[in-house]
């Protein structure tokens, strides 16, 4: 076959009679496509990872995966051309990965027989960086502002800006300016070339060139290399319908209008020839196979998420525990001009006395408090009803948000004239600790409503203490093991589903004569 200028071809033609107003609601009309494409792009990413390792090991891009990923790019290009990446047609895009000659936007990528094993390691992130910078301007990330404050400028990208201008002109004049259309196609063509390169579909580096116009001028037409033949045209067929015998080796000329990708509207000439039919023929991706790929990809990502979560819990369980085996929060300073600092109500209720979730999930609870004043510290846990009765009319602060803003806890202060006895003299505490220096309270939690209280041991004001809270959380090991086991079982299952979906089918059986 003859060589091509670039193995990615993007073509489109502009509808002659575009609706003035339809473009205003295309975002709504295309919602079904956006939902489907979200799943297809998830599968695209998963299969691209599979293709990455296949290329790294074999130097070949698996053909079935290649056809699927090209189909996702093609589907995305059609939807973009219909909506706000082009606004070049009012024909609703088909729900299909295959090339559709009846739609005015086309994308074809030549299938590579061999890809560099080394290049696959760097081209999609390192080598493509210059193009990513350019695409940031085309697609968004750059600012186009008339004032010095770029935050008030346009951030939708050059393509979006040009399409918006074309849409406004279409609304008022009924015409899509051809010059804008040609430029928009050139910008989209650049984007899709880079997408194919970053998607590992070609080793040919995308040119820094703006090939404008509906017909792709930067790609040669694939043609079979024919042996030398006489230049004379083929004899004309007699009017009587008699068959004509061509000279040996003669290759009839193909009219320009019938050449592949000649840029003609779908009603003129034959449909475009699929460019990526190099090597094994492309296979059709039916709805069942597409659904299987999406399902397998979701399963694979779920499995990887479960494995990552289980590993993170395992690491956190072994690294974040203190010397006493507790998972502790950072210490924060809690203070009040009143006589105490109290927590909000802590509600523990598993709904069944047989489950005992409080102890199973939390294990032993530990509260560590250190006075920042001259008095000894007191820390205790009491039933909420008893604590509320005791602090009625007493000046105290309730913690609303332990992390607060900038690490400073957020509290609500309630004033009151009522004094209290030293907290150690009360009998309603279910657990408490008091004394100078750091004091550690330990408590085996049970169902109920509970309040944590920090005070000065002598019951005086103000109160200022550093407090940290933690628990053993014995269930963490079981959760980590469950995530790891589930992920380990789901990952090979997802691989089986993907393999069954992307493996190439044998040729269709031939009907017997």
C-alpha cells in the first residue's frame, strides 16, 4: 500500500441548511449520548491500559481493542460535531462505534502493524506535553480577556469561542461562516490526532500544523499499489451491451468523486472507505460486546478500588496506631470562658442488642486530655441526660466542629450563673480521669447517648486543655481483609469478561451452495 501523510483522517462536511435555533438546545438533545460516552470512555481507559501492556510485550496493539477505541473516538467526534465542538450538522448522531457514511463527520485511523515497545512508555505523557499545552488553548484552560483580570475572561477554549460565534451568526443570519467552519475543523483535527497518539494508536508524532477545511488535507488516500499499466483509458463499452475485455494488467481509473474520503456529501458517490482496514479486517462491535466491555471495565475499576482501599487500610492500621494500639486524632486546644467544654451528643445505637456494633467497631475508646492552665484536668464521659441536667444554668461551651477553620475548633458558648461542685465528686460518670499532666480516659462503649466533658479538676473557670480522641477499631482488620479478598476475586473475573468481549471472532461460516 502507498504511504500516507498521517495515519489519522478526520473529515466532515457542513450541512447546507442549518436550523437557526436548534443549536441552543443541542446540549439537552445530546444528553443520552453524554451518558453513554461516559461509560464508553471508562472502558476506553481500561482497554488502553491493557493495550499498553500488550504493546510493551508484543509490539502490537490488539486489533479488537483498537477497533473499539477507534469507535469511541469516532462516536465522540460525531457528538462533538453535532454539538458545541462544531455545530456543523443537525443530523442526530447514531449510537454506533462503526463508521457511518450517512453521517457528515468521519474519523478513521490506520491500524499499525507494529508499534515501538520503548516509545509506548513515554509518548502518551512526556512526548505529548507540547501538544497538551496547545490543546489547553484549543479546548480550555487559556483565558481570553479584554481586561487585566483574566478571571473575568473566556475560559472555554478557542474551539468553544469560535463555535459560539458561529452559533450567534447562525441565529441572526441563518448562515455558518465557511471560514470559521474550516478553522474549527482544523482545530478539531489537531485534537483528534493528538488523542490517537496519546491513546497509543500510532507512533507517528502529530504534526504542529493546522490542516483546515472539511476534507482532511494532511492525510493521503490509501490505494493499492498496482503494477505498471498502459496510460490509455479503457475501451468504452458498446451500446449493444457486449462485454469488454480489458488489456492484461490494466487498472481502470477511479473518478475523483468516488475516491475514498473525497469529502463529498454522503449522497454523492460511494461511502468512504474505512482507513483502518489494514491487516486483519475490522469486526463489528454490536451492542452485546460493547455492554460486556463496559461491564468488564466497571468490574476492573471496582476491583482495583477495592484492592487499593484494602491495602490503604492495612497500611494505615499498621502505621497510624500509637504505642498503645489506638488510632488517635491530632490534639486540639479546646477552651471556654465558662466551667466546662462538652461534646455534642454521641449517639450509639446498633438497633439490636445481639450485634453490639459499638464494641465491635470502636473497641476501647481513649480520650487523652492535658490542662493548659494552672489547674489539674478532669475528663469524663456521662449519659447525656445527666450531663444536661448538671450543666443547666452553668456557663460552658459545646463543641460544634472539632476541626473548625484552620484547625481551631468551633464552639458555642452558653452563659449562666450556676456554680458546680468539683466534677470528681459526682457519681454519674461512666468513665473519668483526673490529675496533673496528661490524663487518659478509657471506656468500653455501649449503646446510648453520651457526652464527653473536659473541666478543671476543681470546677473553676476558665477551661483550656488539649484533647485527642481515639479508639482501637478492631473491625479495621476484617474490613481490610474483606476488601482485599473481594478485589482479588473480582479482578480476574473482570479480566475474563473483557477477554470474552474483545477477543476476535472467527470468520462467519460460509453458506453452502
